[in-house]
């Protein structure tokens, strides 16, 4: 499935499967973590934000053509790790 632009807010299980977004992807988790279980392909920019103070991001299967932005409510240095 090809999605042109997408905004995701608190998707819960996320629907499973790989995602392909032709444009930009904006993801906000009001509670809980942001994770990927299969490849997420984004043709534009990808923006990720967690609101809960103890939330984590585990995004190790991204294929993003544009810029990646990650914002978390966790204070540095434990907010996120880039590998």
C-alpha cells in the first residue's frame, strides 16, 4: 500500500505490516513508545514525537529519503540513542 502523506497519533498496534509513505510522515505518541516492527519507507521527511515522560523510540527499520526529526519528553542523555 502506498500512502502519499500520513499523520499518525496513538495508533496502538499500528496495523502491522510494512508501511510505504510517498510523502512526509508525522508520528506522535501521546502515551507509550514509538517502535517499528517492519520496514517503514518514507519518500519525504519523517517526524517522530513522544509526549509521555518515560517513553522510548526504537526505530531501527526506517528507510527515509528526507530528514528525520525525533523529539522526546525524556531529558538528555537518555532521550534517544542514534545507531
